[in-house]
C-alpha cells in the first residue's frame, strides 16, 4: 500500500503517521507537499493532524484551498482511500468531502487524553478489519472536535450508516460522560457515502505500539490494506 | 476605486457557542447578571479595489461564500463603505 502523507505549513502529525506506516507496518510511505498536484502513485492519502495555516479563520479553511487539495478531491472521487485525522478531518469537511463541521469543544478546553471508540460499522475502508461494537482505545488531542451537522444532515448520516466511530465507555456504552467534546451523537468519526473517505478526531497513528499504550490504531491502517486487496481481487 | 468592506461572521442560531457561554459566565461573575446571552463571532475588514459599488459587493459576497464563512455553521453580514462623491474629508469620506 503506497501511502502519501500530506504536509501543510503547520501540520504536526506527519512523522507519527509515517512511523506507523513504514516502521511499524512495513508499508511504503512518502510525504506529499501541499503544493503537489499529482497523486497517481498512491493508494492511500492521509491528511494528518496539526494546525495547518495556524488554524486561522477556521480550522482547515485555508488548507482546503492548497493546490494539493484539488488532487486529493479527484483522488477521492475516483475511489482512492483518504483518511483525515484531527485537523485532516476538519480539512475534509471544509473541502465538503465529508459532511458537517467541527466546532470548539463544549468545555472550551483543549483535550489531550485517551478515549474509547465504539466501531459502528465495518463497511468503510478503514474498519473492514473491525467488528461492529468493537471498542478501540485511541488518544485524542484537539480543541475543536465538537461534531456538528444540521438535523437533516445528521439524520442522513445516521440512516446511511456513515457514522464510523462514537466516543463510548470502556464497555462500549455510548454515554454523555464518555463524550470529550460535546459532539452530537458522540460522533468521533464518519465516512462518505462510498466508505473510501473517513475522517476522525482521535489519532490512530499514536496507538500503534505497545510502548505507546495501545495498538488499537493499527486496525484502521490494516483495514485499508485489506480494502485495497479486495479491490485488486 | 478603493472600497472598505466589513464582514460580520456569526454562528447560526442553532449552533452551540461554547465561547459565548464562557464569556457570559465571565460577565455574570463580574456581577453583570442582566446578560441573558452572548454570541461570539468574527469581524473582518477588507480593503479592495473595484470598478463600482456593485462589483465590490458581489466580489465580497463571493469571497465570503468561498472562504470567510462556512455555510454549514455560520451566517454572515456584509457592510460596504464607499467613497463619498466629493472625495471626502478627514475620516468623513466613507458612508455605509
């Protein structure tokens, strides 16, 4: 699986993603500059976390117009696998590749902590290896991850099975206490209608080794590898 | 012609505003109990060149739709300040 990791000015999780892909999983990965316009060599594009363009105006609002985003949009529309993590999720929403928006955390605090995520569906390219109801332990690190969509959009996302992850208690119960940021429906991650584009606030690349406290994040990247195998067959 | 546009971006009424709630809490803590609601937003001032007022207004509309506001969560209002016909005096050359 050839992975491209997009680097905008202000991106900070690019090296963590490269480490998880290359060093932990042994998959080829390269950095993609925000000015690049061709992604033909890639199977997976990751928009990593960070503070692209200083989060000025709105998180992801400026990055969305970087030259590379036109290529990312074409890539996604052709069925290419795209994963937006944290700031990358915000960018995908600004680019309208995913619905909704991410508001300031309800607490107005930056939250940096471990959370539990309930896998809601195993149809997306990044959850093929999971089973619905499975609980993943993965950290968050954000100030603006409060998922919002208008009632009609939210209803459509739920009905179409586009909710991929919800914040939950360790036993999988979706509770108000387990919601770290005020997200509607405890939503932590969603997919587009085809399931090839997924965005989530938690950082799976930071949960890929026992040394870091969890290897649950590997499930997303392994799912992507299997999604590509499935397409190839 | 040079125009000045003021763009006010606010969260839609249906969108929760944690910053506004926190500011309201601060005002209450100071004893301003009469404050019922605070909504926080953004205020942007653009100086731009355009042939006429209509062009200036439509360009700023376009800029706001594309970048300055996110229609999923935000509303906006634009106020265009145009040069007065006389060329204007000190600070008085602009009208809304």
